C-alpha cells in the first residue's frame, strides 16, 4: 500500500475529475489524501479518501465574493489570449499562498503526488524537495497546444512568466534550482496523464512522456443520484435542452440563462437549467420547474437533445461521452479552446466573446436543434470513445509508483 496525495484548487471542474481516480486507488488498497482549499471540503466530505487543507483558499465560494473575479470573467476572460485571466489567477491565488501551500503538501509525506496542471508549480516544489515522484493529470488541452506553438525563448518574456520571481524564491527556500514559467512549465514532465481521449485532442510532440487516459467523469457528491423531481420532469415530455455554465461561470451568467429561457420558450422546447445556486438566476426564473441547482450530468445528458454550456472541461467531457451536441458560450480562455474544438469536430457550435449577442446565440441554438447531423455525429463520436479513463489513470499512477 502506498500513500498518494492529490492536489488541486479552483472551480469544481478543476478538482472533481480526480475524485473517481482517488476513489479507485482507495479500492486498490492505497492510502489516499486530497489536499484542497477549505471551501471545497464539504463537497468531498463523504468520499472514501481523506481530505486535508492545501493552504490555498482558491475555491468557488471565495471567488464568488471577489468583484474583480466577476469583472474579469464577464469582460476579459477570453481577451488577449487569456493573459489577463492567467495573470490575475496567478497573482491572486497562486503566488501569495505558495509557501503555505508547499508546507501543507510536504507535511503529507506521500510516496507520490498527483496534481492539477495549474497547481503543479507548488506541487513540484514539494515533490522535488521530498524526492518523491509526481504525476500531472492534465485537464487543459489548451495549455499543451498553446505552449507547443510558443517558442521556448518567448517563455522568458516577463508578461508570460507571471509569478516566476516569487515562485522561484520558494524553490530556493527548499534548495531547488529556479525554473522558467513556473505556472505552466512546472507541469511538463515525464509521467503526464492527459485526462481526455486522443480523439478529442491529440498531444503535441514534447520531449516528455504523456499518456491519454480518456475522460474521468465525476457523478456528483459521493456518487449523487438524480433528484426524483428532476427524474419525473425528464420523463414527462420530449428530450430537453440542458443549460449549464458550471461553477466558474454560472455566477456571472444570469443574462445568459434568461436569454436561453426566452428563446427555448419561444421555440416550445423543453429545457433544464442547472444553475449551481438559485442566486445565479433572476427571481422570475427561480419559480420555474425546470430550474434546479444541481443534477448529475451523466444521468441527465443521455436524456437531452443538446446542451448549452461554457466549454468547461467537465461539461465538455460529459457532453462528448453522452453523445449530445453542444452550444458553447465560453467565458474563460480554456473554455473557448474546448468549445472551438467541439465546433471543429462538427459536434456543436460556439458563440464567442463580444459576439455573444442574442441573435448569434439564438442562431447557434437553432442550427444545432434543426440540423440532425449534429446529433448523429455526436452519437458516433461517443460510441468510439474509450469509456474506462478512471482505470487507465489509476493503472498509470500505480505504474509510476512501481518505477519510482
């Protein structure tokens, strides 16, 4: 039995894809601990692994009270190649807590770390200082695709290397050499797991070893099941259009929820709005029977005709696995990449940035709902996907342990 420490922070979609992997490793007899911000502990309270404080507060409940985060997501989440968002997240949630984060991780004394790519800068300090292996479970094809296109000399440009001075100071405190572009390049190493199938995004050519596992879907808190009222609603008519924007975007998507509600009502199309928190919608929408806070996407999407979402990784994975066409309305740069990839694969449409005007959103929705080829292609894509990403990821982590 090995002690394995997972580490992530951010939105639900940043932390939940590792949950089924962690649970699988527990069933295999390993001692698994997941280091998370305190705001995410309740979400994991009934899982089979241990949850501990990561020393970093970056969680949805914290950013919901941050007006700068709201402004950024609403206005600048996809501008300038995401540089504004990347700088904000690094300067606000990574750099100020780096020392505490590293100390919390080192105290776990595991045999191996599994980390989110955007948490890898601090995880790598803990892993290298303890001389234990680290596995990065990538959730962002965008990161690898972007870095593959940017010449390495440009990584040294100050605007790109956000936080390097402070993060390298933490590395030196632990006797480690500095590295360039900590916030991204720290995750580039042998042992990377790409938690998506190659059919969605192939890995670029890197001088490191990376393995596709397939998607690792989370069903909800401790395997949550569908609310009987939602189940009855889904049974009581035609397949629905699911509208959801995840924990990263729902808090600023009030007008988007309203826009889709108006259009779907006009079309006579049944909908299901998954809004995260009823405070994320207008008072009039809270009275609708098709508005709920949460429902497990693996239970809902097979009974849907389409899904409207931000392009977040978790919802993208759920839509592709269920074989449901998408309308992507991205609010952050990684969401834009995922939504564009879905459109490139002809599995849906994307409505981007300042073009998110009502008529464009409605046109994309009408296109996907009236052209049966989207549904046919989405179904064929899903049937060809590997459906055991969790087993593949757990196998790869154990292999890394054996080779350490």
